[in-house]
């Protein structure tokens, strides 16, 4: 089984809880697909261009550097009280499944913040340590707001600040193939061009 297929299967299983708990919490309105209309896994073909941000160590991070690897991408922020911790835990479950099957090589995990005002590199590093993330195979990414806006747009992620530390955003987890093309996603917020034959 290829890493991509293994991740697709793992992502489908791991996100069942995410979809079940997708209802917005009080004062924290994630604009996800309503549960009854949610699509656990949708195949798409959406090229993701290169972007340069910073990782949890404050070092430059280029998405282009991951070419040749299958990448699982999640959008989170560290003060999120509900869905973001679940996204992180579910990504961990996928990673653990790959470890059991010996398919970890050629795979990389990426968590991209939706709250750069708070999520400085050191904050992301602390968040990663709290979840016992191995930074050699999983990066937590931040940057300036303008740069992140371009990344959010590329993935189809909607972000709206409600208050300091309270962000309304699309709860998206996506698979990007070795060529930098988003192939599968959780939630219908992933879009593809109408002329894409799939």
C-alpha cells in the first residue's frame, strides 16, 4: 500500500470523531460543513503553490522542501478550545497508524496556524511539546498575516478573527501528494476548478 493510500484510509478513520464533534462551540463558530452534509473524504486535484513561512523553531520553512513527500496538513490555532485539539489528536492517530504499518518514511505532517497574532514560533513549539510532537516529521507553521492569508486562500480556508485568541476558521485537514497537489480533504471547503476532470 502506498503512503498516500495509507494516509487516506487513516485520515478517513481518524476524522470520524472530528466530524461528529463539528458543531460550533459557544462563542467559537467554526464555519465547517454541517454534519449532515459533511463529506469525510473528498478526492480533488488542487495544486498548492510554494509558500515560505516560519516553523516552531523560528526557522524559515518552504513548502517546496516537502516535494517528494506525502503531506498531511491541518489548520489550527493554539488557544482553540474545541476542534483544533481534536484535529491535532486525529493527525497523531494517523501518524501512529503509519508507524504500526511501517509506512512513515516519505510522509510529513504540517499544522498551520490561523492565529499568527498569538501563535509565535515559541508558542507553537510549546504546543507541539504538549502533544509530544516529533518536530523531525511534523512542523508547526506561522508567519506574518499577509503571507498566511495567501496560504489559507490556497487551501480554501476561511479565517475570521472574533477577538484576541478567538478565531472562526474552516476546520480543514488535507492530503497533499508528492507533487504538491491537494488530493483529499475533510470538509467540503476544499474546492477545485470546474475544468478539473478528476
